[in-house]
């Protein structure tokens, strides 16, 4: 990671923090990396995810760390590294980011609070332990204040070059996994074996993935968030949705592959979806509403379903009769960054407010106008889901569907293609396609 990108990133974060503090009336900002989450009635903790607002500043893994930001002062990072023989406590070493921050190391969480205590009066705290922050002197009005969190979320929806570089490296890592998964599928592997090939190629363990992988053979592709890993081999269709993480930033890539012998109608759906998805990507530019892009996806999906004979009418008429939603029941995409489904997709401006998803697109995660430096996914799909098709079998437009063909497609599950895009001043840059 080029250090100059991180230097500029920290400068941008400090300038943004000063604006947020001035706008909200706080004197300092304390950000928490989070505390462990323990399963109920158990002695085991869930895999730790660092607080996203902490990661926005520093890629330091682990719980209990604190970040203190004050105007005109170098940000202070307090790393909690307890002396412990149960779990590895790796030395910090000399990470690239340490030169831009005042880094202190302590052995306990309480010692971390002591190092920031002088700044807590008049400070805002952002994190998952507001009870601790209150006990150490942060006023109730400073505990995850909505006006501050809204501004921090808004700023996260515009990526710095450092963040883009992290997301790009996550693309490279995930692409290795997708290439390995495709080869494993073509060799006749099971879902479990394909998943194992994926993580081996990425070079991580399961808990380091940004989300649980979707490795769906045949009919399981119709379950949008299918996370089973069957040992059965010999599938004809693979829908794989899996990403990677680099310095806290995610990729989120989906591909659908078929083998010889798959139904030719479904093979055309996969080919047509890839063409359609790339067309939607080409339409991305600043000033376009994401809802408008999502609507375009419905029309084009309707046209594709009409082309292969599943629908008896084209996209415009199919959408007007609510015949595309059973086949494409999710949103076209979402913001991407530290979180896979990154924040502020429905936010109206930096001070807060919500732009609700339209009634006809209730699951759309992004309603914002597309702007430069945003990163989001474009992931249209077609699925054969009986619970969504059922109401149309006896509906007023039942005659517009070829139900015999629908039944043929059910064994193939579904198709989805997903890329990650960076919005530029004159259009966009596809971060995924150069790699897979």
C-alpha cells in the first residue's frame, strides 16, 4: 500500500472530523474498535468485526482499541494488547499507518480509557460500548449522537484513493478465488469443495471473508442468500457470490457458470444476463439516480425473459403488470466499502434524513443520486422461486408466462452477475472486470 495514499487519507479524515465537530458542537471524538460479542449462555465469542468508523481511520485489528481525534492534534490510537497465553498477541511491529498517528500500547481496556480521559468532557463517543463511555465521563448527549453519526456515515459514502486501492486489492484477492472456484466446478466438485478451493486461493480462513460465501449448485441458486455447502457433486450450474477483505475493505463479486449439457434456454439467460449487466454498468455516471438504474434493470430483464420465451410481453409491459419482480426480487446493488452493505444508501444529506425505497422496489438498498467517488455494486439477477411465482399462476396475467418453461428452469436455480464500480467525474471504472 503506497504510504502517500494513507497520508492523504488521514489528512482527509482529520479535515472531515473537524467539520463534523464544528457542526455538532463537540470538542473531541472517541471511536471504539468494539468489544467482543459472546454467545448467549456460552464461553465463546463470535468472530470480532472492528467498528467501521474505527476502521475508517486505521486498519488495526482486534477489540478494545480506542481512537481519539481532536482539532489540530495528531490522532491518538490506543492499542490494547493484553499479556495472554490463551490467544496469540502478535507484536504491532512497524505498520505503514503508524507514522501518521500517535500510537500508544497498553495492557487493559481500563488503561486505554485512562489515556483518553482528559478529553472525555465535551467529547462524542462512537462505538458499541456507550455504557463504558458514560461511566468514564462522556455525557449522555455525546453517546453515539445521531447528528454526528449521520455525518460520519455520509462521509464514508465517498471513497478516498486509499480506500479505492484497498477495495481494488480485495478485488484481486477475490478474483483468485473465483477463478479457482470455476476450475473446481468444471472438474465436477461439490459446493463444499468449491468453497474450499475458493478460500485456499484467496489465502484466508472462513471468518476472514467479508460475508459467508454463497456457493450454489443448480436449484440452490434460487435461494438468494444460500450458505449451505452440500457434498454432492456433479452440478451443471454454479452461482457463486463471494468476496475478500483487505485492510478492512471489502469486495463483493458474483458469477454464474454453466457446463455443457445445461438447458440451452438457461445458458442463454446466463449469456444475456452478462450482456445486460455490463450494459447497466456502462450507464453509470454522476447525476443518475440509482433508482432509475434499478428501474432500467427491470425493463431489460423483462426483455430478456421475453426473448427466451418465458414472458409473452416485453420489458415495459411486463414491468407494468408486475411480472418482472417475481424473477428479480432484490435491489440492483448497494454501497460497498468497510461493510459489504455499506452505510448511507438511503440517506438524504449529510445531516441525516431518509430517502425511502419506492413501494414497487422495497428491497432497494440505495436510493441516492450517483456521485463521484462512490463505490457500489451492480448485480442484476433472474431466479425461479416458487413462493414468488405462486400468486401469478392463477393471477390475471397467468397466460403471459410459459409455465412449462418456468418448470424446466427451476432445476437451474438462478443467475446473478455482480461487479463493483467506482464512480468517476466522467463516468465510472469497473473494479472487478479486469480481474475476473
